[in-house]
C-alpha cells in the first residue's frame, strides 16, 4: 500500500498564509485535502487564494484577536485539526541602536504571536478525540549567529525551545513540531540578494545547489500534520538543502 499524505476532513489555520512561505504551506495543505483558513493583517487580492480557502483579517500579536480567529475557524468548521504559526519576519537593524519598541515588536511577531495562536488552538484540540497538530515555522537564524537580525534570531530560537516544551505539556492529545527553513525563493528573493547574479552566488553556497521553494516548506508541514508523523512531536525539521557552506571549506587542501 503506497504511503500518502492524506489530510482530507482536516481543518487547518495558517497565519500569514497569503504569500511567500505561508502561501506555499497553504497550497500544500489544500493539495493534501485539508480545508484551510488563512489569516493576516492584509487581505489578498480577490481570487488569488486556492479554491475553498478562507481569509480572516487579524493581527496575531494581539492575544485576544488571535484567540478570536482560532475560535471563529473552529466554529465555522466544527473543529480545528492543524495550526501553523508562519507569521513572522524582521527588517535588518543594528542591535546596538535598535529601539526598545522595535525589539518588542519583533519578539511579539516572531515568538509571542505563535504562543497566542498555539494556546487558543490547544484549547480546541484538547476537546477533540483526535487531538491536533501545531507546527511553528522558524529560521536558521534561531540556530546560529544572526548579525543584523539579532532580536529576530533570538525570537526564533525561543520559538524552537517553546515548541519542545509545549510538546511535553500538551501531549498526548496535541503534537507540536517546528520547521526551520533556510533560504526560500519568495516574491522578494531576487531583490533581497541583488538580482540574478546575487541569487546565483548565494545558491551556490547551498549543498543541494538551490534555495528552497515555498512548497518545500509546505511539504514538510503537511508531513508533520499527517498520520505519517503521528509519533513525531517536539521535533525540529530543518529544511535547508544541506546547510550553509562553512568558510573554512574554501581553505582546505586535499
């Protein structure tokens, strides 16, 4: 019997699910058969989401608003099986001069918003016979130095730690895992790396020879939410194409 990722009859919520990595996650969950609701601060253009996907405007940094959108999705569909905390990001800044307000907002978006959504989702999932699955999207910045985005990296490191702790606290009904992505080809990828030549240079540092596509992250999320991963909890699945090339490789002989 072939192994398949079958999420039919599952209801999912994806934060920041309208573009970039979030859009890739949304499309993969829909392809696997899930009914998907996405949320974010900015509504997508009409008709741009996959068929059957619903959008909820919300700022998940607000704990009450995050709880309300979780409850709304659960009420609409009668259940909530999957919650994906994808909302996040940060502009580059010098940590020495970053304002307290800036740092607070980065932590709120990349760490606290995930906790708010997870808490609300857990309250729903604990009442369901089948429980549920929560996946937190993190970054390599949370696993190694992150100069220029130090607070972002610290928040993502905290999210990885939070995932492992909640996996113990909320078991056995709710599984929690994280997916740590490397470079991903989102809408702004080429601009960020200075055009095609810059992209070619940075992709050459990845052992598999390219950056991830949003669907690569989405496929990892779909796996973790499926029955194929029913004994996987408290794990961090790193999707980075083999890692970042280490500088000393350039100086090795033989």
